[in-house]
């Protein structure tokens, strides 16, 4: 059985298809049709809902795509849908939530199909900020919501206006006078005690199962007992298989409830990222150490996708166009894999064997990604080429990393995505740069070696010729950006010898 809160109601479910999405459940089983289905693949945001995670006794809310989220992964969460935002069935403007009122007053809706999704993205932004957070943050929050008729300016105006009303109830959902608080408080307590009694939650539907192991040992044992079962983290890749290819799974094991896979730590040896931790929970800490990677992460899918997707999912999926792999390969990352036979470590650069084939054994799970400690002479440059800025997959991703010592590039690593069947190192390019000065001429000479390292395919995203040419051009961009940004001349990242241990999350099992 799984238990969670739906708006201000406690839900207990024992049986449903493991691949059932939150959106299908809401619309077909609960009659809550306010959340819309546009694309069923995470691209339009019409299905956006808000999900709360209970971490150390406090709810933390974020937007996710209901079409990608699996119902089983709602265990212990608080799901808020568009239906919860007003108290009456036919509200007049005064009864609307401030976000809805601002959308009405700013004319932010025409046909209205996208509107519930925009409202939910704005609602969680409103909950998490006490004042208008600025246009850039709003655009980030709405990057996964498409509107084909209104135009975005009225919606951006509404995002600002909703923060301007006087005498509104406290903006943060945690505040005492918020309309959810009293009921949610009572329900949270009963949810917590119910969860403590429920050791390994399981959904059974005939011979279909959705397992929710609460620690790594349970997870490895379940995988050994059910080798055909598939792991699921944020389901941002897996759900697309379900909805677009109609390729469903009868046995799923969620990796989201194991504390070992849900933490981020920084210590003397480097960064350690739990394989199941959603992107949005570690990007800030990661970019404190590697600010050069900020744009790459900021442009990975939409906020809804980053709120759900994980590094473990991306790496296991082994897509040639996944953005994290080139970055992590360039950073010389190591994967920690576990099974009932024990633990092994493997360099990420050697993990990918062929198109969507990896060295992961049938009974293994990716537990963590380890990145060596950044040194004072370390330089990094990350580039994503895609057709759109927001919510678009790479045509090409290039990451260059090296130590800059004695006016020379040393230990050069250049990793690329979109250029071959797997993300891979550009060894000839790196060889040309090794022990060379950081100059336009040297970078352009190295760029000529790209054609030796890769013979990319042509597909819907880009032709082979375009991929080669744009990659070469990126080396010139790296030099010009190096002239603008001082980090290529001197260190701009503070490296301390005694880096504090940062832990973003202790565990879900605390629920
Ligand atoms: C609209 C949209 C936009 C996107 N944009 C981008 C983008 O810009 N850049 C990009 O790189 N990606 C993008 N993606 C892809 C996706 O979000 C990422 O690949 C994500 O990191 C997958 O993580 P997940 O937790 O959702 O994986 P899931 O879907 O849960 O799992 C994916 C695969 O990994 C396996 N798996 C999951 N966790 C583990 C584990 N710990 N050990 C072993 N196997 C595991 C699962 O069995 C499954 O086969 C996008 C996806 C969508 C839907
Ligand atoms: S229906 Fe389009 S993102 Fe979910
Ligand atoms: S109002 Fe019609 S799609 Fe946005």
C-alpha cells in the first residue's frame, strides 16, 4: 500500500498498474480533469502539478509534470492540483488565488488549455518566495510551460503582479494562516505515523508490482529476486517510453526511497552525488564548486524535469545526447555500483560501451557519482548547442577541462555528447592541447582533430556536417570567452583545504 496527501485528503492505494502516471490517475480515476494532457511527454507543461517532499518534518514544494510522474512515487508526498487553488466551484475574482487573480487581470489566458499548468508553476513560485523574485527566475520557472495563443508577456506580467496585492494570506504555505495549513498539519501527522508502520511499501496489480525499498540493502535484494524488474527514479525518461512507445513495465523498483541514493556530500576527496537525487536538489551546491556548469544544468530540460530527473537515470539511460555525461566524464567522475555481491567502482568514461549499452550488470544499481576534488589550477568550459534555450535536448554538448599550470594546459579532458553512439572523450583533441598554451591558434588546431575523434550521424536535431562545424567553432568560443571571463587567466573559485560537508538531504526514510 502507498499513502500520500492529495490536496487536503489522505489517499491510500493498494493496487494499480505500475506504469500509471499521476496525470492519468487524476483524470481517469479521480475525476480531477483540471490538469490537462497536451503532449504526455514533458514538453508542454499543461499537466503541471505541485508535489511536496517531507524533509526533516518540513514540506518542500516543487513543480513536476504529472504526465511523467509515476503514481507509485507519490508515496509519502503531498500532491497539490489546480483544483485546490480555489475554495468555491464558481469563484468570482475575490475568491481566486493571487496567482489566478493576476492571470485574469493581466489577460494571461485565451483558449485556457495551458492555463492550469502556468498557474501551478506560478503557484509554487509564489509559495516559495515572499517577494517578486525577478524576471529571470520567473522565466526559469515557466521554461517548461508552452502557450500557443496568449503570448508570454501577459503571463510574465501576472507573475509580477501576484506578489503586489495587499493583505493577502501569508505567501509561504508553511505559514500558519495559509488555507492548507491546518488540515495539512493534521494529515501530515497521521501520514507520518502511518508511514512508520509500513516497512516496504508495495503495489500489487495481479502479477504486476511497484516496489518501494527503503534502503540500499532492500533494493539490492529486490533486484536480485526480480532481475527483470526495472529501476525508476524521476521517470522523466521511463515515462516517455510508456506514453510514446507504449512499452510498459510490469515490475518497477523505485530508487527514490533509499537514503543512500538521495544525498549530496562535499568532503576532502570531492563531491559525492546520490544517483537518485533530483537535479534541482544539488545544482546549487554543485555549481558553488563548478560555477562554469551552471548554464548547462539551467538548460537541462525544464524546471519540472530538473525537479524530477536524476543523474543515475541519465547515466543508466545512456543517451548519446544526455547533458550530464560529457560534464561528468570531463570531470573524471567515477560511478559507485552496488548489488548483493557487493560494491564496485568504474570510471564513467569507460561505462558506456555502445548505443544505449553500458557496463551496468543486470543486478546492479548506480548508487552515487563521485567527482575528484577541484584543485586551484583547474579550468572548465561547458557548451550546449540546441535549437531552443529552454527545455531542449542538445544537438552537441562539449565540455573541456584541464589544469592550467606554468602557462600550459595539462591533464586535458574533452568530452562530447551528440557526436557518437555514446558520450565520449575526444582523445585526439585533448592530445593536441596537452602541454600547450591557452591560445586561439592552439584551440583551433585542436578543433581540426574533431573529425578524427568523431563521425557524427545526421538526425532531426542536426546534420553530421553541422555537428562537426559547430564543435570546431566552439573552440574559438572557448578562447573568446576566456578573454571575457577572468577564470581562464586566474582562479575565480575559492578552494578551501577544509571543505565543509554539505548534505542537502538526509533521507526520505525519515518520513
Ligand atoms: C521534456 C524533457 C526534456 C529533457 N531535457 C533534457 C535535457 O535538456 N538534457 C538531458 O540531458 N536530458 C534531458 N531529458 C532527459 C531526462 O530528463 C534525463 O535523462 C534524466 O536525468 C533522467 O533521470 P530520471 O531520474 O528521470 O530517470 P528515469 O526515467 O527514472 O530512469 C531512466 C533509466 O535509468 C534507469 N535508472 C534510474 N535510476 C537508476 C539507478 N540509480 N541505477 C540504475 N539504473 C537506473 C531506469 O531503469 C531507466 O532505464 C529530458 C526529458 C524530458 C522528458
Ligand atoms: S502533458 Fe505536456 S508536459 Fe505533461
Ligand atoms: S491560452 Fe491557449 S495555449 Fe495558452
